[in-house]
């Protein structure tokens, strides 16, 4: 399996993909004390009052990023994302048991399709709040208390990264 991942990574890098490994693997949300690598942006996603156990982000070129967030309610999480993605959006998430039936039909996945953003430079981007009570399953309202809690929790983890599509309160 490792050889297959390395071969796929090599093929993607030869095709011009800027971060082939992240194209193939899942990532964890940023935790206090983490270091954000160069040429990386941070995408903020708000968690609902129900537990989210799976998120999938897609973009217009190759791949998807899968995130398995820790159990957090009504908080923002920060997801590291390689720069150079166009049409980046939250496509699917799950708030309960999810998987596949023996027939191959999936269950428990919620289609979100947030408005796409272009991650064209390092910085901090807000993509939306997951909200299972809304018709489209997300909302674009960034609450100042969420941002204040995020800054307190993550401290100086963002380093010199600046907000791109929002402002700090």
C-alpha cells in the first residue's frame, strides 16, 4: 500500500499538483503548538451542536481532503490546506453513523457544497459553519465569539498568517 501511495504521489507531482501527499491522505485539524508548514493556508470550519465525525473537502483539480475532527460543539476548527487549490469547498460531512451497505450504497453522509473559494496564497480562510438544521446544511455567518475562542485556544499557532476573507473582531 505504501508503494502505491508513493507511486501515486510521484505521478501527481509530475502532473503539477503542488501537494500530492495531501491529495491522497486525510489531515487532522490544527492543535495548539502545531507548526504550519510553508505554502500552507488554514481553512476555518464551524462545528454544529451535534457531533461531526467526518468532513470531505474537494476542489476543481485532483483529490479530496478528509478531516476527522475531534468532538467539539459550536467551535471553529482550523484545517491545514496546501496553497494552489481553486474551487475549494466542503462537499460532504457526517453527524452520526456513516458507512456503506453490502450493496455499496452509502449512508449517513450529508451533502453540503459550500460556495467555492480559491486558496491562492497562505492565509486564513473561513469556509462556513456546518448546520444540520439549515436546508443546505451550512451557513456562512462567522460569529465573533467563535473567532475569539479560536484565537484563545490556538494562541500564536497561526504565526504571521493573516485572514483572507474575514477580519478578526
